[in-house]
C-alpha cells in the first residue's frame, strides 16, 4: 500500500464521517448503519483506486500532472457526458444509501451529491498519475454538475421531469482499430468506445405538455454521440458529432404497479438505460431508424 493510497483512504473515511456527523437527527438516524455506509463507501473508493491503478497503468506511473490535451476536442465532449451521467448515478446511489441510514430525504440528497463529487475527484486523482491522461478540470466539472443534478430535481419539478440516459450498441470496431494503432491494450477499450455510445436527455412530455393525447409513459429524448469516422491526428482522436431525436419510455410509469423490493432496484437501474425506440438522426445527415440504441 503506497502513501498516496493510504492518504486517499484516510481522507475519504474522515470526510464521510465529518459530513454525516453534521446536524444529524439522532432520533431517527441509525448510527450503526451510518458507520457501515461510510466505511463501505471508503473501502469501495480505495478498492476501485487499487484495481484501476494495477489494471491500467501499474508499470508506467507518472508524477502528478494535469491533462495537456484539448478537453473540448477529444471525443467532442461525449466523454464529458459520460462523466456527467456518472455523477448523476453515483450521487443517487449514495443518496439512497444515506436514506437507508435514517437520514431524511433532503439531507440524503445533499450528502449523496457530496459523495458523488468525491468519486469524480478520485477518478481525476487516479488519472493525474496515469501516463496517457492527466487531471482534467473539465471532467471534474462535468461529473460534479452531474452529482448535483439530483439536488436540482429535488427542488424543481421541471428538473425532475428530465432524466439522463445511456445506450450502447457495438456497430463499429473503429475504437479497437485505433487503439491498436497506438499500441495500447484493448482490454478496457470499451470504456472509451465513444462511437458506439450515445447519451440522452429524456423529457417527460406529460409534465411539459398539458394534453391527454400523449400517454403518460411516453417521453421524448435528445441524444448525441460520435459517428464512425474517427481518425488519429498527432495521437489525438477526431470525429464528427451525431445528434438524435427519439421516443423514450418512462419505466417508472410503465411498471408503477410493480412495487416489490426487487422491482424498485430493477426500475432504478433501467432509469439510466435508453431502450430501443424509433429514432431520427438529424446530424451529420438525416436518417430514420425504426429502433435505435
């Protein structure tokens, strides 16, 4: 165990106990669960750091450094959408954990957001010592904004009517081919396989349009990703942006009568997944898909 990891683990555990001990309603909070949640999260952060470090770049560690690449050129910000959605998902997972300890919903959501940011910070601290990346301020910003999205949803009905989703379908091997050109291991290339990833903002039409014609479970999604024209330019990836408009489904509404413990977990998971649906690609050219994911 090196000093950086030891410091990181102690800091994360100390941080978790500080925020949880602030202004707690001791009549409702189960302290044993608080300790269990905070310890589990700290261990998860530490274990993730060790696994990624040993799996990705164990033999080629660099000194701490910031990313030198143009953050807004690489993957044309599709990677920022990934960080944003990661922030949303981790914040909600932590919020649910805090609520389980007995914290009220408002505090759980705020603490979840703080923990979500800590995950994004941990990712960037890991990248700061990686040979092929570096600490990215903009990645951290995107993930932190995502971590606070559940907070916005708590206070705003309109924000609560907008959900962010992800879809993946392997239509191309271009990421694997480009990775081989750069003499990189293909083991984890799927994580950066942006041409096969699409990120969506899904709007609850029942909230934004006052009509009885549209079913309450039918939503509208706007998505973006990259096309299959990725190329290498002095070691940097380039491509063309793709934009989509698609129908979407509100799983929570469709399965609202299925209310078992397993059902709640199932619905929460599929909250982040964009299911296949009729789709129109509006850029870089017009194309209609009967079902797209």
